[in-house]
């Protein structure tokens, strides 16, 4: 990691921390600074950006590495559904902090319910916050969590709601998260 590569093709990315969509042209030199949760944070001459796992080929990432991560996802299918949901949320990372949203203490509530209209499947409502209310990446992080939860076959609908009460603080970081950040 932290090796400079040139994009082999044009890539759609999300600018950090604004959350704006940007296009990085083919040939753009980038440094991969973080590879967590299936997304890639890269440093460019214009600042940080987040690239989706769908664009790993443009970064020259090893396909076997991607396949190994997909195989790991299959292994969770034997867990109870609620544990699968929490596992999926642990695959979502703030692109500036190398700790998942669960261990960072951003997820306040997660409820699984049967849909009221008699449909099969389960509905999920997650209430989460951000480290700072003005973070432009909030909708991106929430959408990432929603997409990961929706990737579970038993999920009918998932909603991720951003809330601000109580305000997040560093005391909400789990012991695991604090160890990852070198705070312990």
C-alpha cells in the first residue's frame, strides 16, 4: 500500500470529505492510502477520493484478492440474520478513519422487523451518526451501509437514517476501534 499507480481507465469517484462525485481520467497518478470495506481511498493531486470496488481493475488490484474477500462474505451466510447485518455494517468505513462504522461507535440502533404488508423477507432500520455533522461523506457512508445490508438475500428493505442525538464523541469508539487507532 502507499504505492503510486496510474489509473488504467477513467473512474467515477467520490471526493473526500465533500462527498461530491468526480471523474478521475485514465492515467491519473494515485496513491492507495486505505483499502477497507471493499472501497479504496486514494490520494490524488487534487486531494483524497474514494473509489468503488467495481473499479479495482483500473487500480491494478489483484483479482485473487477481490475473490478472497467475496468468499469471506459467503461464509457469513450461516450466521443468524441479525449477526449478518452487523457483519455487513462492519464492512463500511469512514474513508478518512481506518475503523468500521460499528467500532467507531457511529451505529446507534439496528432493528430487524417482518414487513407489515405480509411480504417475505426482513426490513432493517439503522440509526447512525457521523463524527461531525457537516461531513459531506455522510450520505455516501449511509448509502454504503444500506447497499451492504441489501446485499443479504433475506433482506426485503433497508433504511439507514442519519441522526445527531446524541452527538458522537470519542468515548463511543469500541475497545477494538481504540486499539486500531492506537488509543489504548
